[in-house]
C-alpha cells in the first residue's frame, strides 16, 4: 500500500480507502447491497490486511446504519485506523434535519460518534453545499467540535470551486478551521473536476479523495455496450453518475480494455491507476461486494501506467476545452501556475485553439 499526505495536513492516508456505502441496505441504498456486520468484518479484514487505513461513511448512508455497522465491525481496532464521516444531507422530516447550521452539525456529529462507538471522527466532511447557512456559522461549529476533540480534520464534498474559495477565505479572515481535503466524483468518464476542483486543490493544498472512482461500476470491465449484469447498480435502477455521452463511455472502456489486456490486469485497475496519477489525488474511496473486489482494487496502487498509456486514456476521455480555458491556452501559457497546469496539461498536444 502507498500512503499519501492529505493536502497540507500531516495526516497520511492509504491510496485506497474503503467506502461503506453498501453497509445496511436501508431504503434506496438497498439497490447497491445489504451488507451486515458479518459481511463488514470480512471485507474490513481484507482491506486492513491490504494496508487500507481509512474507512469512509456518512450519517445518511442507510439512515445511520452504515455508521453503526462500521462501528461494530471496527471494535477492538479503532485506534489502528482512520474514520471519515459526513453531515449535511437530510436525515429526517424536521426543518433542522438538514444543512450545516450549528444546531444540525453538532447534533449530527454527536449522533455519528454514538453510532460509530468512538470518541472522535478523524475527517469530518460537509457532504454538500448549503447556500443558506453563513459559512462563519458552519466553520465556528466545526471549530467547537475540534476544540472538544470530537473531530480532527475537516473537509468538503461536492462543492464548486467558488464555494471552496469562499469557505477558505472566511476561514482565514475569521481564524477558523480550514478544509484540508475535498471528496469529489472524478473518473475517466467524469472529468469535469479538472476545470476548477483539481486546480483549486493544487493551489490551496487540498488533498483530493475521490468517491465512486469506478463510476458506480461502469469502469470495472463488467459492463459493455451489449452487457449489463443483473447484479449491477445500473440494472437495479441506480442512476448516478449521469452519462451524457454514451458513445464516449464505450470509447473509454475500449481503451481500458486494450491497456488491461496488454498489461495482464483488469480494466478497473487501469481506471484506478489513472485516477491515482492525477494532481492532488490522495485517496480513492472504493466499495466492493466481495473480498476479491477489494484485493483487485488495492492491487491497482502498484500499477504505474506509462506515458503513452496515460496519453491514450487522456485523448479518449478529456472534456471539452471550454472558455475561458481555451483562451488561456492561447495567450497565458507562459505564466501558468501549478494549479493552472492541473487542467491545461491535458491539452498540451494542441496548437492554437
């Protein structure tokens, strides 16, 4: 296993983290899986044996049952691993049962600690943007939780670039805790994060954790133009992430297949290796239904793609060069920062556009 520093913090996280989205199977989460404590212990054992030190959950996964199962399965070894959890999403019918208000965050953190059977959460994510709660209220509540020892680090998830910069600006101005990480959806198929989220991560020192790095199974190699397995999320009605260009997806899978066959590995491992090669990426949060799924995903850490392989994948998958980036490519390239290159390096083969 490879351990990477999370942003500008001193925290080391495994390049592969275990996602617990499939624990519990309550409500819509049952479309993914319904793993109980016994299943969780078996899969967690596999991950720990493979060097995984970070386990990711959220208060809304199966309405808290995921946290409960993770807490039970980690009994006796909690101090050997890191736990990340999240709050913000709606978890009840009341007017204060969502958002990042002081009331909601402190209450939900304390509930998560009880379910997880622990006295602290190592990384606490704001699961989604809340445009109605002042950022200084959110960050002040997180500061309180940090001072109480209930959380160690904070991060955001599913924010836009300007949301992140606004939050970082308020943190600096008010001397409040600063995000050290963001958890985002980022894959060969979904590269929109390169427009703003990877550049801001490089520039501001945020370690990127990637959720669903295999696009909910679309990049595993199991799904083809004429083949959707009955046990896949898609066959069960799961619609995330949205695929806006189906033919592009098949082209990407064709290149994954080509490289995987030449290397004697699985397409999923090639997809994960590509994502691990990207700027600011610290850890990929992967799920799995079997021990072999996790063993295969962990093995992707050791797969280092050659420059020509990376270029094939880039050309098959890179997003449109939208404004203002094509204009910057033409007129500002001699003054790019490392943050700029997090996007623009993917278009270096182009002349004037």
